[in-house]
């Protein structure tokens, strides 16, 4: 049987059955027609492979459930697939329409002050809290916070504070939170996982399960391979995208709202839990102050490289040369020169105390790893108090000035 044709026929019938407006049904069908399900395991489980899918609206996210239910209804129930799908569709649309806010508390193996994307299988679990308000605007408003960082999106722009006093501004989709933002787009989680299944060549397994207290859940398990270039495996397991991982999402069977998530990184020594949702609540009355971020008076701004006369010589420098020039400026405590390579409004006293007067022992050959768009430059330096540090400086040139700048790693 032609699975796609059968799906489209049933979905078309379902669209007419549950929609009161032909325009609405046509809109849903236009999006569903883009999906191409791969092989199906007929043992009460379903694996989706290689989906071609656009980013869905709330209604299309609900419609993703229809695909699963239509295919699985023959195995799970003895009722009409169309009737079962119609019921799920109605519930999913209603849940998405009524969603006003979400609060998520989780723990993640990361560093308290480093970026929200970073994970490490040997790091401690750090608490993270996230809030989102669905206020009828295109982006809504949201906040993500861990001990050393907080990001607020007020509906128009995003503001990041790296405690105590470094900050950055961006548009509503600026990647300050990266992978975790998928959890804030609660109405898009299922279709986002289908997109990732296509991008990563991963398997997506959908099952019915029942909790010990008799609560029915839809469990979506994603098995994914690490994305990126790992000729050098330095960046392997430094983010969820850059790891071989298993993501287990648990949705309420009736409302299709997310109830839990566990993420495991596959390692040679076994699976390591790197992220776990510990609490999730919907439709809370959120304080408007959550989406306002007060900055300290001595704020230092992370920013795009500033254009100035004589910049041409800096644009010609290689990643290794930029690393050497940056450390040389720090060694000489020439902070105006250091700012040529580090996109920040001013060098903090804390950074001056840390890097000032260092001695460069060696600068190695740059390499690429994982998904990082720039280069990792190995270095060995000696601080003025005698400590020796070996690490990799990160440099990138995806900026308006089109020259390599120091991104971190010191």
C-alpha cells in the first residue's frame, strides 16, 4: 500500500471532519503534504525517517500528532483511525489555543557562567529555569536563567547578562540560548524533533506508555548521532547537537503537552544523563518583571568588531596570528590593542588582573571540530603568578568586519 497516499487521503478526510472552515483545512493539508514518512515498524511502534518538513505553526504542530495516530490507531485500538485521529486533533488544537504560559525547571551538566549550549559529561548538574508567556504576539516573551547567566526576550529584542557585568543585545531570535530554546517553543517540540530527525539522520520512536499511577503518555524517543566535523574530536560531547545522544520526551496523551524530558549522551563508558526536566507547569500567572532585565551600572558590552582606520592589516591575519597577537597584547598589558581582537566595549579589571603580564610558551596549529564555525588554536601560557595553562583559544570571522576575533577559550 502507498503509505503517503493513504495518509494524505485519511488526513484530508480528517481535515474536513474536524474543520469548520475549508481555508483552515486547506492550510493544514498544505503543510502536511510536505511530510514524507519513511519505513514503519508494525509492532505497536513507529520510526519516522528523513522527513521533509517546514517549520509548523501551532495548528500544524498539532497536526503532526495526526500522522502518528492515523498510522498507529490500527495497532493500538480497534476503533476507526479517522475517529481516533479526529479526537486527538481536536484535543491538540484546543491545548495549543489555550496555552498562555509555561515554566520549566531542569538540571543540566554545564558550567554555571558559560553558554547555555555547553554540556560536559563530567560537569556537575546545574539548575536552569525558563519561563515563556504566549501573549498573542509573534514571538511571545521568555526568560532563561542559570547561576551565572540570564537571557530575557521582551517580545522585540533579546538581552543577555553574564554575571557580574558583561552583557549583549540581539534580535528576538539571537542564539543566546540555542538548543534549550526548543523547549520554550513548547507548541513546536514535536515537529522540531521531526526536522532534527531529517537533519541528523536519526530515528524517532513513538510509543504509548502508562505511568505507575495509570497516567497515559506519548513517549517520543530520539536516537541521534553527533553533528559536525570530528576529524579532531575536541568538541565531541560539548553540546547536545555535537554528541551521540538519546532524547526521551514525554507528552500527556490527551493534551499533547510536554511533561518530561531526559537527555543521555552515549559514551564509551556508558550513557550519561546530561539534562533532565524536573518540573514543568502551564498557564501560570507570570510576573511581567520576569521579562525585564536590570543591568549593573558598570556594564561591559559584548559587541560587533568596530571598524577603524588601519583595520586592513588585522583582516589579513590568520587564526594563529590573531591568537598570538591577542596574547602578546595581554602580556604587554596593551589593552587598546587587545580590544582589536576581542569584541567588547572595554576590558574589565578582572580580565586585566587575570591575563595581564602573561608569558606565551607556545601557539599551536589551528584545527576545526564539531559545529563551531571558527577555529580552535592550541596554546600554552604562563600567568604572572606562575601557573601554566594549556587550552584552545576559539577564533571566528563571521562578523561584519570579516576578520578573525577571539571568541573564548582563555
